[in-house]
């Protein structure tokens, strides 16, 4: 369904290319924008001009004025619809990105665990995936709250090796600090709530 919608939108863009001017930022500033106040003036001018057309300049008449106004209203409706579409698509995209970024580390953790236990073919898979974590590129990213909760539960229940460190400093005169460090897939795991403890194999 999404692929079909994308194809339809690309077709719409191709159709609009026949009418759209390639305006740069400076070009847009030179053109007249229409807000609510200007739109009210335009509609009043059209209403009056349809009754007193004798004041039109030689290059303008009621039919052209109405045609230009209809085109503007149609394109403005299209713009409002596309903005709503963009907002909905962006919200879905955010949810989708969170989902796939949860899936990938979960799979990676299982591959890493299999490689540690020297299961056939797992070391090759681990070597390929581990390359993305070199130079701290991905390890420096702060995990989502959903992932932290899953890791904490898995570590406490003994289903996963790793450690989760949560620091929170309430704001004072210089501001506060909230830091979450989530390092799973290790040989040992420690946790800290009201008491301190350590879990080992």
C-alpha cells in the first residue's frame, strides 16, 4: 500500500512539473504571498469587480480573475493535504525506525552470544555485524527507554549478559543531568537500584 502511494505521489510530482516554476529562495521573496488578510482583500476585490467590471485594466477581466482564484484555492487545498500527509508519514516513519533499531541489536546480541559459544558460522556473521560498532559510531548512541527496560528485565532474570547503568542528577542552580548507559552482551552484568549487586555466570 505504501509503495503504491509513493508511486502515485511521484506521478503527481511529474504532472506538477509541467506547471511549477523553479523558484529559488530569493525568487519566492519577490513574489506576493497570500495570508488571511490578503486573501480577504482578494476575495472582496473579486466580488466587487464582478459587479463593476469597467474598472478592470485591459489585460484582466472577470473570467481570468475567477480562473486564477480557482487555481489558487485548488493548489492551496493540495498543499494543506500534502502537509497533513507529511506529518502522518513522518510519525509512522519514527515508529518504524524505532522498531527496526530494536530488531537489529536484538538479532546482533544472539549472533554475538552464538559466536562466544563457537557455534558454526556464527563467528562470520558476528564479524560482519561487529564492524558497525567500531570507532564507537553506534555504541555512543543513547538507547531508547523501551530498550533499556527490556535489557534490565532480561539481565535481572538471567536471560541476557550485560550491564545497565542509570544516573540521574536532579537540576539545581546549574542544571541537572540524566544519563543512561546500556551495555549488554558482556560476560558479567551489574545493576544498581536501592541496593548494589552483581550477577555472574
